[in-house]
C-alpha cells in the first residue's frame, strides 16, 4: 500500500477537514508565484487523497507538485477548518514512492543527497565548510559549479555565512543577579554557520541574568528530515534530544525552525505513548529566545542604535509558533532604533530548510519578491529570527542590504559589540 492509507486514520481525518474554500490560496507562496491550483494547499490535499485512494498514481508530476511545497504553514494560519497541513505533507512525502525516473541532473541528485547527509550533523558540516573554503582558496569553485550546478547554491550560502559572522565580542562588565538557568539549543547549521549569532544569544541571556549551557549529546532538531519526509530519521534525532535535555529548566532556541520542531516532537510518536508523553513534557519547556526574554522582562539596553530596521517574520515563528510580537517588542525597546513594517512581512522568503538548495528556481523567485518588499521600508537592516532566512536572503541581496538575527541587534544594544550602522558589522 502507499499514501495516506499507510499512515493512519488520524491523518486521513485531517485531510477530510479541508472544505476546499480557497482561503489559503492568497497566503500560499507557491500558488502566488506559479498560479497553479496543484501548487496550492487544497490542490495538494486533493492529490494526496487521490493517490491514497488509488484513483491516481504517484506520478512524477504529482510528486513534483508535492515537492514544491515549502511547508511554510501559512495555510494553517488562515484555515477556518484547522487543517494541520504540515502533518499531511510530511507524512505523504514519507509514504509516497518517489518517481522511477528523476528529472533533476544526476550531479544535482548526488549534491542533494550530500546536503541531507551533511547539514544536520555539526561535525560533518564543519568539515564540509573547511573543504568548501579550501576549494574557493585554490580557485576551483567555478569548476565545481560547472560539474554540479547545485554547488553554486551551496557556495552562495557558505559565503553568506562568512559575511554574517560578527567580529570578536566583548564581555559585559555588568554582573546581573541570577534569574534562571536555561539549556541553550545550539542546533547544527546555526552553531556552525553562524557562530557569532550563537555567541550573541548566549551573552544576551547572560546579561539578562541567565546561565545558558549547551547540553552534551544534543542532536539536530530533525526539521530537515521531517520536512523532506524522513520521519524515521527525525524520530531518531528526537529520541536523542529527549534524552540529552532531561530535567525541567527552560530550553531556549534562537532559530525559528528548530524551536518549532522541538515543540512538535509529540506528533512523531503517535504509536509510542510513553515517548509521546515525554515529548509533550519536553515541548512545554521549549521557548524561543524572544518570548523567553519578554516573559522574564529584558534588562534595558544601554547603547543607542540609530538605525531604521524592518522585520521579516520567519515562517516557523509566525505560522508554526504564532510568534510575531515578541521580537518586535525587543527591537522597539532599543534606544535610537526605528522599527518599520514592510509588505508581506510573513510571506516565506524561499529558504524553508533545505528548499532553497533542492528547489532553487522557486526559492530565488521568492527571495526576490521578499527583498523587493523589504526595500519598500527603506530600512538599513533586515532583522529576522532564523538562520535559513538570513543566509538565503543575504545570498540574494545586493551590497546595500544587511540581514541579521535580531539577537545580534540586542547584543550590540547591550554594548557587547561594535556600533551598528548600515555599512558596519555588528
């Protein structure tokens, strides 16, 4: 058997809730860009149910439409029937057979497999970044890109990672009273590709009276696996994290995608009641750094940042975790900073985990749309809360556009790094 019939009755019931009203269409990035009903949530639900019911084959075309989904969850935010679309698309990708004749070049297939092999593992990613840097230094980048077009996307992302890393940071002389002990979820790509953001997050927590420690044995959150349909792989990583983060202290994440995945571990264990219960307790401890700081009451910033800043809502903040106000509240509290809104602030930028690497054409169109909308704000800096968004947008942006994690602006506002303007590093 294949399709939803293999999954479970609960997921079939979720699919049946869709009343095909079309309210999701104007919020679906791929539908807005491509104008195809099959590239909309309700169209994809029809495809999934048809394949599940045996009235349609899991053809190359059908799988293509499912693969084009960003899993951004904008449809969930506006669905009047409460359809948990993300559960459907991830389960369908896990269950449906792949086309026997792939359309992508063999070199790109190999590169995309490497992405999934490397990205969720910090040691592998660290080694890959060193190799990529060596190839660039000896001048073989163009040759590699000609051999495997997908390598061009990886090179652009790696260069964005290098440019996004802040300079050496200073320790604050301020010694606040201890308010909390937290576990900082470092993730994999976030810690390796933007180590400056990782350090900034830890120091911002420390300035606010929190001891922030990383747990030994912590693994990738599993989001890349889940989004691509490797639910077994996501489950194995979740088991490691449930074990590594035993205790009752808050688990603070500074990456929207990681935080959303950690909060939803329970849905990976529908057939395992004991682990599902542990996952529910685990999720109750997970906090995004923005909501955590607002909850405890952030220490007032001491350094003025005379900047015009606009905020891009990462999908897994706005749609998956319903986090919109907390990052803006923290930014508005920074002296001298002017926060301005831009059109479609919650529209997906095209990063979407590994989507910008596996679906580069659509991802590039969405990045251009996002950057055009951000430009309307005439802001010096674009702030957001997810590494994927930062690296993807920065790799498509021009010289005059800076994309940073909002925690780096807080870091500067606490006097822990250099003065920020439109042309300086944070």
